[in-house]
């Protein structure tokens, strides 16, 4: 490794290790028990030797492995947002283990690492297959990784929901549990990670040459393709080994390389070293804080879910120092406009299709004995009053969240923006948490108010942390949104782990469902949603001008600061309303604008209408499938929307790449 030129990484690592060690000591392991005589049954000595110490070593090893994987991925992809989590590698491993446990347990006989590696590899192939057609741009990588991660997580959650008795332990493990009962995992991790770290050290010089571009790499006698494959293989193996050992641990692979880079580790060799050390220290510190704060319930609070609780604030504090890449790197390649289908014709056909889906969802169903049948006229009076509000609310909520996603994407100039990616829906959830704990039984108005306040708070924070010199830098906006969303989700997880009945009510609501919707809720949703969508349509001129850039926008006389506040406020209101009614289904806010663009709807007004129709259709489909797939039981529409929508969006993106290649 090259000589370290800065002491800042050493100081950052030393401070983190010192904090982790001090916190670990405060947890209460009796270190004197190591030297005290024992007859073999001393409880303190057994806890220290077979629980506390192996847990600390496992945390350090796993954190180091994930940080090294993240640093390698960022170098190979030339993308500071790349990590095992953002590229879907950890989620792929988790899903593969869930499927193998349920349907093919014999595969586990070959080793959990092999199954997890296959899952990570499958996820990586999908992500890289899409990103390669755009030159591995940051937008393509992170968008594809986000979709794959959401899809794998949704499918795994559905499997756990439908087979709780078989996969309940996998659910706890999948959230990243570091609880240990012996040295088995730590000792099994050590040699494998040592080999992979050695291979990474041999790859430093070729990886360093990637900064020169493909032509420069070839001039030095290396093959860019071989270097990418070798680097990706090492990163895949590192993340798969960790996932198979302790479950999904997010954020470490993203934040540790960022901290190392911001601390002054500029050259690749030093960045790999310090990322690895800082990652191990960060995860150990996080796990020690979890044990300290959770007390006796520490085994029920997965450390993986809590990494964001402590890592997000640190990333937000360091974000202003992060050098950003050009905004154009985050822009999607424009979809070709389908001139043979004018906007009006496209919207009419789309509206007819949505109407047909609504009729099918209203009249098609299953009888009490499980048979499929159309609802007869004589049964309408008994069945339609129950189904109609659900379908209307599903349409309205899907349209509302889709319009929110369209506003955010056009405002930030980032097609990866959505209520979910920017943490906006998590803000609405956090507002509802506050309402649940402030009021004993909050009514609809109180919940709506707090959801809106939470959404606005997150949007303001994203604007503050993601902006620079009055602008919205796409990379910073995405990082700020990821950090805030992960932070709020971690808070939700911590409250849920406390066992409060209100937290369980919140978890049920967060799964996303139209169950229990009545006509009063339907009327309020339609009234407020219509006003907000109409306001969005009235801002169509602003939305058409904003993608031209700050300079052109100002030259045309548009008050850019005021416009941003207004559009952000509209997005906040739409997200709060949609989340309040049907739960955090904001994945629709990412997919629907893309679907509208695929249909050739490029200008603001047609895209808003097309996104609203597409989003409504997606939620209607998700709600109907959730009601009928496991009849008479109901599955959450939130999970169904991801499993239905993610493959559809990936297919559309793949087809668009093919059309562009052909042209």
C-alpha cells in the first residue's frame, strides 16, 4: 500500500475505534472474568467468551468486508453512490436464501455462501445489464439497483408473510442480526475475508488505472473488462459472505468509503485501507450502541436496521464536503417521442385501459369456495359497496403519488427522484408516528396534519443538505434523500422493536392496504387530491422550463427559488395525502413517471396526466392481486405493487435501451 499522506483518515478511524471500545465497555462485559479462575460454569466468563467477544469480532469483520466491497464498487463503477445495498447485491442474497430455505433446502447443503453468492450474482447481472447500455452512468446504476433491491425485498417479505412459521427466524436474521452464541461465524469469516482482502490488494494497481478511462487503461497494458469483472467478483463475494453470515447490513458500504474519501484518503490504496478499517469500526460502534440502548431487548433489535440510525447523521454532516459529479451524469437518456401517437390519443387509450382494469377489479373475484367468477347483477347490492371505495381510493392514491414523483423528478432534474428515494414518504410515516404518540387516538385531520409536517420537514432537509449555491446538485440530493429516508426508517424500526401496541398498528398500516377504507375517506381523498393535482397542472409551464437549468430558467424571468418552494410544497402535500390514505406506496412515484415517458409523454401536462393514470392502474392491480391471490387472506398492496411494478419497469427500461440501440 502506498504511503499515507494525511493523518485525517487515521484520526477518523482512531476516534471511531475509541468510541466503539468505550461503548462496548459500558455495555458491561466483565473483562476481569478472562483472568479469574473458574470451574467452567462461571456465567460472566461464558457470556464474555461466547457472546460478547465473538459478537464484537463479527461486527468488525462484517463492517470491514462491506466497506471494502463498497470502495471497490465505487472505483469500478466510478460512482460514489455504488455499494452492496444501492446495487441490490445484499437484497439478492437475502432473497436467494429465503427461496432456498422454503423451496429447495437441499441447496443449503452446498453452503449458505454459495446460495447467497448466486443471489447477489443474479441481482448484479440484472443491474449491470441495464446499466451497461448507458455506459454505467450513475443514474442507470442506482436506479436499476434501487428497483432490484425493492423487488427482492418485496418478494422476500411476501414469502415470509405467507410462510411465517417457516421463515420467521429468517425475517429477524435478514434485518442484520449480530447476536452470537459461539465463535463459529467469526472463525468462518476470518479466513475467507483474508483471502478476498489479499486479492483486493493485488488488484489495487489495475483498479487505480480505471481513473484514466478505458483508453488509458489499455495504454497501460490492462483490459478494462477484465478489471471490472475481477473487481465486481471480489465485491460480490464480500457482500454475499456477509449476507449469508449475519443478514443484510445496509449503509456501511456506502458511508465508510465516503468518510475515508472526505477524510483525505485520495489514492485508491489508502482509500481501500481506511475504508476497510473505518467500516469495521463503524459497525462495531453501531452494534455497541444498539446493545447499550436496547438493554435486555438487544437480541430483538437487528443491528443491520440500526446502522442507518447512526450513520445517516454522519453522512449528512459530511455531505457539504463531498465533491459532486456533473448533473448530466444523472440525467436519463431521453426516451424517443412516439410521434405516431399524439399525447391526446395516448392519454385516451391509457384512460380506457385504466377504466377496464377498474371494472375487472370491481366485478372479478373469487367465491367463498375459492372459484373465480364474475359478480352477478343480483350480488351487486351486497358486494359493490365494499369493493367500490377500495378501488376508487386505490386509483386516487396511485394517481396522487405518481404526480408527486413527477414533480420531484422534473424539479430536481433527476429521473431517480421519487417520494421514496428522497425520503419524503418516510417523513410522512415519521409524522404519523409523532401523531400516534402525541394523541391517544388521533383523528383523520390530526394524522393528515402531522404527516404533512413530516413530509415538509424532510423536503426542507433535502433542500438544505442537497443544495449548493442555490442549486440542487443531483448527487447530493440523492445522498441526502437516502440518508434521511434510512434514518427515519431506522427510527420506525426502533419504535417497533420496543413492542408498543401503537408500533404494531403502525407496521400494519405501513404494509400498504385499502382494507377498511370507507366512503368518507374516499370523498376526502378525491376532494383534496383533485385540488393538489389541479395545482400541479397549473404549474406545467414552470415544470417545462425547470429542466432547462438554473441559468435558462432565470433568463426567462422565472423566480426559481419561489418556484422550487411551491413545487416542493405540492409534492409534500401529495405525498402526505397518498401516504396517509393507503400507506407508503411511493414506489409508484418512481415507476409511473417512467411509464409515462415510455409512452412518449414528454411535456409536463401530458406527463402529469399519464403518470396519474399509470399510478392509479398500478395500485388497482396491486390491490386486486393482494385481495385475490391468497383468498380469503389479504396480502399488503404495498408489497404487491413492488413485485408487480418492478419487473414491468425493468422491462420498459430494457426495451427503451433496445430501441435506442436500433436507432
